[in-house]
C-alpha cells in the first residue's frame, strides 16, 4: 500500500504539468470552436466541411501522412530487424546512426532536401551528367518532395519503435519454428511479425501523427500549391486572422489522429489473433 501511495505521489507533478499545459489549452481551443453569437453552434465545422478547398487540403494531408507511414513501415521493418539481430556493440552503433538525423533541426533537413531536389540540385545535376535526362525534373514543391522529407524526418521513430520490441524476441523462437519444419520466411511471418506488432503500432502512430501535424517540411518542400492542414492553420492565423477556423482545423487534426490511432490498433489486433 505504501509503495502504491508513493507511486501516486510521484505521478502528481507530471499530471499537473500535463493538465495545465496540455489538457486545459486543448479544451479551451476546442471550446472556442463551438462559440457563436447565439450560443453553442457547429457553424464553423459546417462551413469548413462544405468548403471544397478545405476538403482537398484535408484529403491531401491524410494521403501524405498515410503514404509516409506505409513507406516508413516498408523501410523501417527490415532495417529494425537487421539491427536487432546484430551483437550489442554493433547494434549500439547502428542505433546511433538511425537516431542521428533526429539531432538535426527539421529546418536544416528540409533545406538539405531543397539543395538535393532543386532544378539545379545534386540529383538533377547527376542525372543530366549521366545523360539519363535532357532537362531538370520537377522534384521540388510538390507532394513527392513532401513525402521524401517526411519519410526522412520520421523514419528513425519507426526504426527505434521496432528495434525496442524486436531485440527482446528470443532467437530460440525462430529456431524452434524452423526445427518444426517452417521455412525462414514462414518462421518470420508466424513468429517475428506477430511479436513485432506492438512496436509497429507505436511506430505507425508516431509517424502518422508527426506527418499529419508537420509544418516546416511541407512549408519548405511543398510550397503554396501543396498546402496541408498545418500550413492552412498558419494562413488562417497570420494572413486572415481567423483564429476560430484555425482552432477548428486544429481540433479536426486531433480527432483525426485519435481515430486513425484506434484504427491502427484494431487492425493490429486482427493481425495478431493472440492479442
């Protein structure tokens, strides 16, 4: 009993900080979106969801976040599996390399991709010198450049989430499966994949949430033609001074994140029948 009381007492400072600086501001933001001259109203949300421009931006944001998450899973899963199978000394080095991009500002990373993807950037220059293309490709200020930037930005989160789970999976399990007649692929699909689902859930939610709410990368790499929800909020507040609609868009982003997070969790439960 004393240990439980001590744990609860230790939680109080963290709960207070989260309540004061996260929960209360979010509740205030959400409440402002329902205020109207006649009292409580959903007029702001009706106005947004009947606006074709907002709908296109909303769909684009979800599409880019989903594509980024899928690519992060495809690239992150084999990378994490390889890192988890190495010895501890080498594993630490690989983890350091995986985390290293997170130590650099998102602004610096976005500008680096601008240098690489620009019309006179490294990639176009190399392709033209190799006579693969005759004129520079338009690789910047579009959805492709945003996805590239977001994958580079959030891939380490996927890798670290999966490594944290995979390194605790005993190699004896796959060896036992193979000794019972399963091929290496079948052992991977029946043993490693199901046991990695918790890390996959965490990584997918982190990547999707980060991609959905990212501002710097879409702003610098996407330009004005590839607007997403975060850049739309910036426009509503800085240019149009419409804080009510900006708060409503922020609320929609929060709700979307919660819905997608629960969908990912339910999909993972269906994949892992053992729970």
